[in-house]
């Protein structure tokens, strides 16, 4: 049976009680919102802890009944049956709780910024980038998340050379963070008369959306340049210098936004800059735990080939966990939960293995 961190469980129960008491006192709205967020996060964990406690007590009571020589034979038979059921349930509970008590990624509950860029393969890669964006857009819709395109550069034959979008909702990053990497496609392009299969690729990056409290950006650390925004064929979209480029001097990170509103461009460029700097900090922290991380679902390296979409065979293979599914059409419609669940489970198994070694 799994060994649970009993002291941590007591601490979580105590913290839950403290939050309940503080919320009942009617604190100011910003404090209440923060407490309510922590409360909703802890509630299922504490419910499981209390369920575990009740089950342990029931098992102890049944064992005491079986030890008592005065217990009637009929009652003893019933107690033995119930004990076997409860011990089986306790084992399942402890396995679930081990996962629930794993160290949480602080960014998991955040919204995300999705960046897709066409890689090798020319027009076919841009079309595939468009297919991937629609896949994630449909997946987001099925979860009630909001998708908003921040910037897009269309391919000559359709799709996108590059597209950046925000996906807003609770727990978006937790579900999409393992999508970062190189996605490869194998299919026969419509322009291919000989029926030959072409291979092309697109790179996906999923960044947790960072708030000002997550990343401090000092005014003296950034340079903001404005320039004339250009439309199709090099025509100026308007007569004002509306495009904004922000350079973060300490890291050299550059973000550019070129929609019509300069005010909106600046806000969105800062949003992207915060996300990229936050992601850099997370990548640095992860690299310090690289030995542990590589034993899980890949390094998160943007250049790592993670998945292949084979259209002639209707097959999708995730190379990190050796998972192959013959439901490509449904996945492209946004039904990717089966792959996401498998990646999350593999990551959690790696965490549990690492904990058992310490």
C-alpha cells in the first residue's frame, strides 16, 4: 500500500480550516477572491483526506470487532466481507491521493499563450500550422475556454507561417503544456499529382500567461520602438506609427505587435514579453531538475520532435510515450483528451517514481 505524507495531510486540513474561518469573517473583495481560489483548489484534496480518515477508522473498528471473541459468527462473516471491500477501497484512495498530493506546478491553473510556427515544408507546413491551430481552437471550445488571436502571418496557399493566440480559462496550461515541441505531418499535398507523401513540420510553444506579480519588468530594462504598420503587399495599414516592438535589454527577448491600435499593441506586446520571460525562468528552473524531467514526458525543448500525424494511415504517434492512435480525423477535430490524459499520467508516474527514490 502507498505511504502517504500524514504530516502534509494534517497541514492541508488545518490550512483549509483557516481559509474557511477567514472567508466567514467577510474580508475585502481582493482578499476574498484570493482565499476563494485557494479554497476551491484545496476542497477536493481535503475531501479525499477526510474520506481516507473515515475509511481507516472503519477498518480499525472492523478489526476490533473481529478480535472480539464475543462477536457472533454471522456478524463476523459480514465484518470480514466489509473489511475486504474497505481495504480494497483504501488502496484505491491512497493511489488517488498520492497523485493529488504531488507538488503542484504553480502555472497549471493559468491561461496560456499558444504560438504555432510553420517549419520545414514550405506551403504544406503553413497549411499544417493552420490545421494545428484549428485543432487547439476546437479543443479549447469543447472546454469552454476563450481563444483570441494576437497576431497572425498567413501562408501563401493558406494556413499560417506563424500564429499567436491567447487561450483563456482555468487550468488551460495544465492541459496544454505538453504540446510544446515539433509536430510532424506526413500526407499527400493537394498539389502533388504523383501521390507522393510529403513530410513537413510545425513548431508549437505553449507559455503560461504571466501576470505582473509573476514577472517584474522594470521600465529601464525595456526599449520600446514604434514603426509604421504594413499590410498586404507592403501597403501601410494606416498613417500612424502603430506597430510596437519591445526589447527586453537584460535578456535580448524581442516582441512585436502590429495591429491598428498602438495602445492595444503595447499592452499585448507587454503580455507576450511577460509570458516569454516567465517561461524562461521556468525553463531555467526545470533545467536544474533535468535528470528528473528527462525521465518524464520530454524536456519541453521546442526543437524536440514530439508527435507525428500520418494522414494516409489515419495514425497519430506521440513519440515521448510511444502512444499510437488510429483516430487522426477525430484528433484534428479537437478530440485530443486521450493523448493529453496519457501525457499527464506519464508525467505523474515520473513524479511518483522520483519521490519514491528520495
